[in-house]
C-alpha cells in the first residue's frame, strides 16, 4: 500500500493536539485586526477575539495561500508520501480552489506523487468531523484512492446545523438584512441555519428564544441521524465563547440518542468573525443534508 498523509486547514476547528496525535497536517488560515495578522504564531484567545468584535473591531479573514500549503506538504512528498487534502468548503472560501492550485503545482514538482483534494463542502467541526472519520478509515487500512472515493461519496452525509445568539455579525457580513436584524432583535427570534448541499450558509427556520433554538438543534439530530452505511457513533459541537451551553446541548443529545462519543471545541476566528459570540453549531452524520 502506498503511504499517504491526510491534510486539512484550520477552518476544521480540531484541537492542535488532535492534528499532532493523528499525523494530520493542518494549514493555517489567517485573520487581520487593525493591521495585526493572527493565526500563525500570533494568536488571540477566544475571549479576547470576541471582546474585540464587540468593541466594534473588524476581523478580515483570508483563505489558505497556495504557496503556504505547498510549503506545508512538500516535506512529506519529498519523503515519498502521497496526500489526501480535505479542504474548507468552496461555498465559503477560496481555500479549496487554492488547494487545487497547490496540488497541481506539487504534482508537477513531484510527478511520481499524488495530491488529491476533496471539497468537503464543510466548515468548522463539520469539516473536523469529516477529517476525523477519514482518519479513522485510514487507520483501519483504507488506501488513499479508496478513501478519496469514500470522501467524495459522503460529503453530503455530513450535517451542519447552527444557531446564533444575535444577528449583528451576520448582518455586518451581508448574510441578513437590516430589517431581519431589527425584527429578530425585537421579537427575540433566534435563527437556526444550516450548511447546504453547495457548502453555503443558508437559513433553515426561526424560533423564539435561545433555549428553543438549542432544543431545535437536538431535535434535528434526532430526526436526521439515520446514516445508512456510516456508523453514527460520534457528534461534534463547536461554539463561539459559550462552552457551558455547548456542554448542556451535548448532555441533551447523549440522553436522547445514546451516542456517548463527542467533541466540543471553539469556533475559529475564520468562522467566528462572521457569527460573533454566542454561536453553537452541531455536526453529525445523516443520509443527506
């Protein structure tokens, strides 16, 4: 079996320890606040990041740069590894297209090696859950070509639902109108949104109140977790500085579904810049989105 590694980018929101323990290469995505670039060696804590947003600061985010990704992967190709790269959704970022550019350049540089890019159409720990499952299959001995086909066949099985505490950041990012923002604020409307088949953020339903919005996330998983050929034994939750509510949601899901294996992790600034503080996202496998 040809040896290979799995790579991804930091929009997948997995802990640094996971990447290291599982040999996954993670290319960083950077963000800029007041001319200072973060995301590499320079980082802000979750609390610091959202405090700055609430002070009115704007965070501009950038995609994976082809040269940066090439620099991350080149040492492995030099050692004779092929690469399966699981990219941030093309519906949300140019990171995926840039990964294809990097892959083509690297295969010209290393004609005996393969660099295969999968558009996961996933974001945050939805992308992380997809990486997690692919690592699991790799560890069971699946060869890269077979795993790449599995990944292509199961992109639409990775379900994303999320809710936000307020619409201010989504409004600033152009994802909701001023009228929607005003009405939602007055009526205490909390939107439940999803990532669709094209990997884009879209509305799903509106509910009244924070508790109802979180309960709706659990309801949706209970309704949609029939997966067909994927063993649905894991769910992931990401959050933007609201870990307590994320833990409460996890307990609710464990009690309703019987699934005990889960991960909770912060939403990275790449995505948090658009959701603001108070976002909770739930990811699991189902038949389709």
